[in-house]
C-alpha cells in the first residue's frame, strides 16, 4: 500500500501564494503520473494538474499560468506552487498517484486551502 501525505494548506488572501507538498511512502518513479485534484464545498472533485514520470505536465484551464506542478524524485515528493490565488481556488486539495494512464490508484487525505480576505 502507498501512502500520500499532503501538507502546506492554509488561509491566504486573494492574490497570495501557497506551496503544497505531497510526500509518498515509496519511490514516485514507480508511478506513471502524479497529480493534484481539488474539491470545493458542494462540488465534485476536479483534476487540477498532473505530471508524468517523464516530466510532461497538464493543467486545468482554470489554473493555467498560475499553478505549477513539479517533482523531486530524490525526496519522493510532488509540489504544487499556487500563485495569484482567487477565492474560487478554495477547496480541499488532494494528491494522487497513477500506476497507469487515466486511472488514479492512490489518494492522499487532502489539505485545505482557503482564499479569503
């Protein structure tokens, strides 16, 4: 079993920045891709961004140009740098790991991001 532990969430003002971290219990090289999803109150979970083992990235239109996903294989950690945050970015952010394309195999428990003045 793989454990994914998110950290870095919190309260930030609109226009501010946060960096989320996702630490995996085993080598992230073993996954086809890792990513971040989010779920706002009363809404379905949505995919925010992914990064493959080869470094290819993909972003939801709502976060393009503001969010950046990266990975540190030596630390088995994936990061999400979030800039120019908006109130609509408020959500619980979940890390995920995929063994094959298009299928999430593991989820973290999430970290709450609140964007408010």
